[in-house]
């Protein structure tokens, strides 16, 4: 055999002989490469760029690209690290048989060349085949028109080749460093080097418990959506620290407690499993913690995005309660060149325009309201120029009657109030004006442009006053900082015309432009149907990205589980052979294997379920920022995601447990 072909051939033989290790590694890497190509393809797709809402979809895909890159690196480096650890004895044998380290480095080089070619070519092939299908799925989720045809993104291909060749080069450098630092005798005898029994690190366990409790405490005590957003990453870091500490120290404490319990430990199906795990828990703990955290990421990502998408219709009704709302902003100073239409004249013109569309209004209401910011202290409300202490809206009894369709009459010192986020007494001052609460409204006065304030959890006050004279008096009250300006000079008034239309969604969407015609540009329209198109694009991108990243996290989780089971199997192989020699039956061996595998597998899953449950209150607050307030729907999505994930997790367990049993048999 020529020297030039010796090392490439040897590398091929090594890959074939170690296919049990390299097979899952290559399959997972091909999957990661395919996913990266697809996400880059969708980011650059001309079809996506041509549809309405493309900015949302492109942003979602760019976010997905950012997440896929580090997880691809983790997947390849972790899998390679495991494979090289399992091959230490083999590499040591090569060195003892006469191959120098530079020769072993050449073998590693050719192995990585073959692996890189398989990963890049296989990933691109799978990615190209699935890209159109996933594009159609994305457009379907976003309720956008489906485009037929087939396209290949050369830019996405180039990015995929560059990324995975770079990761292959990084992996090769890691392997070469490992070979350079290795000692042949140590490599050859590495499989026989046992672990000492780990010490109970109670302090580390206490730190983990404290970090986990702090993270859970933040999740359960947070009250406002913006507060939840600011504290979310702190809670995540605390839970991750707590998870790693408890798996590294708490698991050892748990196993020693089990060993100290004679009724549990001195059973053939338990003592072998507990003793074996105890001596290897130091090296297993990080892997189990990784499985737990990745499982939690799958559960949270898929359940939140699924609930956002399934609750979109309800969210639309909350954000845009009327089919169409025409809004005229009434500034204090009129424009001489474009004199403002009086509200009555504007209403008449809008009704004429609506009639021209051929659509009928199932409901039509109109009113003028003033908006501003206030502060409540003691029993007094005052205007303020900056800050968001209270979002304040004031309208008259006549306008509220039009809004509700019911006659409302108030005395000059009486008001109807709606409050959110604070309590208002039955008698209070607005500046120096004393007001009495005649009744409290069960819900706010809705409009198509106030959803963010209404659903964000920020304090809100709606005052319904007797007439325009009272409203003007309240707006003439001074600011809390003593400013000489009046509120009417700074805060806006709006004349709102709200309508629900009879017709198809397309007809309602087209009505907005016609309603605004001949109004001198003084009216802006906020359409339920028009915004639905935008939100479907945004939320469709969310759920697609959630499912996509959930599959990526699941892929990494399954790979870690598979390699952990193989590692456990080879570690336990010799031990179970000895146990058979001293009288343990095959049935007892299978029972012991089942006990160990169940403990290793379902401890991370149980912890992931607990993390998800603890995060539920905080996640509900975060979802309010996306206008989802249906906690029941989110709970059902979380439960459904957990059940599906448990089924997939159980399938992975079944397959890997079978591999484990074959190794130790």
C-alpha cells in the first residue's frame, strides 16, 4: 500500500469500525446543517420578502439564525468530545504500535475531512429538499398566500459551508491538541482508571438550593409584565446555576441517602445501580443538568409560541375590538391652511363615505376624549408632564352614552370611574376639584389604539364626567410640578368614530381607505382586519420559530442522552460481568439496568417539568406584553407540550436503553 493512501484508508476503517459512535454524531450534525440552511434560506427568500409582513418574518428568521449557530457548535463539539474519549484506548494502541503523534494527527485530519464532507453535503441535500416544504408551512402559519415554484439560495449554501467547515476545523484543532498532550500509556489504560467516591459537597448543594429558590421566588412574585421582562434573564441564570449545583452536589447527597437506606439499597435491582451512579456522578452531573435545561427550553419555547398563535383571534379582539376606528386628533391650535372639521361634520362625512362602500355598520358610536398622564397620591389626582404613573382618559356622559348605547346622566360633581392597578376612593380630588364616584365601571372604554396600555398592566384611569364644562375644568388643573402650562396645551384630545361592519374581511379591510377620503387628512383609521394581516405574519413567524428551535433543542437533547447511555453502558459492562460471575441472574441484571436507566433518564425530565411549572406565573406576565391574557389557553398548551415531549422523551429512552442493555449483556 502506498504511503500516501495509508492514512486516508486507515481513517475510513476507523470511521466504519466506530460507526456506533460516529453514526449519531453525523446524523445530528447533518440535521443541524440542514436546519441552518433552511433558516438562512427563509431569511433570504425572495418569496418571503415579497409578502406583506415580511419584516416580521425576516426578523424571526434572523433570530433563529443567531440561535442555531451556537447550538450547532455545542452539538458538534460535545459529540466529538464524547467520541474521542471513547477512542482513547485505540489512539494509545496506535502509539504503542509505532505510530507517532504526527501520524495520529494525520489520521484525525482525514477522519475530520470525511466527516465534514458528509455533514456539509448531507446537510445541504436535506436542507434543499425540506426548504420548500417549510416555506409553505411558514406561509400557511402566517396566513399569507402560498407561492409555487422552487428556488435554491446560493447565499444560504455558502453560509452553511463556511459555518460547518469552520466548526470542523475547530473540532480538528481540539482533537490535535488532545493528541499532542496525551501520553500513550495513560491513553491505553484510561478505560481501567476508576473514579473515587465523590464527597458530599453540602455547601454547593445549599448554594444550588438557594439559587433555585431565588429564581422560583422571582417567577412567583413578579407582578407587572415590564417587571417580568426586566427580571426574566436574572431568574433564568439563577435557575441554571441552581440546576447545575444541585445535579453536581445534590444528586450525590441523594444517592448517599439512598445507599444509607437499607430497605432500598440492599435489593439486587438497586444496589448495583446506586453504587455505580454514585462513583460516576461527578462526570454525569453536568450531562444530566444539560438534559434538564435543554428539556426546559423545549417546553417553554414550544408552549409559549403555540399559545400565542392559538390565542391570536382572542388577542386581535382584545387589541382591536372594532372593525374600524376613525380618529381625529384635536390639537389646541388649528391649522389655517387646513381648517379642522368639526366633529359633527366629520361624522357626517365618514358616514357618507361608508355608505359609498356599500357596507352597513352593525354598530356605530362616537365620542371625544382627552388623554394625559397623572399621578395619584393620598386622595388627590394631579397631572404630570413625564412618566407613566397613570394613563388617564376623560370623556363626557354624552360620549359614554354613545359608546355604550345606554343613556347616562351625571351631576356636575359626579363621575363614573374605571381603575386598573390602583384603588380610588369614593370621594377624591382632581387638582382642587372635589369629585364623587357615582359608579364603578367593570371594564375600560375600549379603542383600537389603546391595547398596549390596556393589557400591559400599567395603572389606568377612565373618568366619565357630566359634560364638556367639567372636562375643560379638569384639563385646566395645574401640573404636579407647578408648571405654568395647561394640560390642554400638551395633552391630546381625540374624536373617535368606532364601527363594526357587515361584510367580508376583505371588504372591511378595503373600507379604511374609503372612509378616510375627503377628510382633508384629518382622520386616521385603525382597522381590525388590516392589523390582523400584520399580526398573523408576526405570530406565524413566532410559532414557526418556536417549533423549529424546539426541534433543534430536542435534537441536541437526544444526542446527549444517546451518548450518555453508551458511556454508561461501557462503564458498566465490566461490572455487570463480574456480578454475573458472583451469582447475579440475567433477570436481576435487567432489573438493575432498568432501575439505573430510569433514575438517570427521568430525574432531568422531572426537574424540567418542575422548572416549567415554577416559570408559569412569570411567563404569563411576559405573554401579556404580546397581548395574550388567556392563562387557561397557555396552561393547556404547556400541558399538551409536556405530554408530547414526555412521549418523545420516552421513545428516546426506549431506544437508548435498548442500546445500553446490549452493551452490558
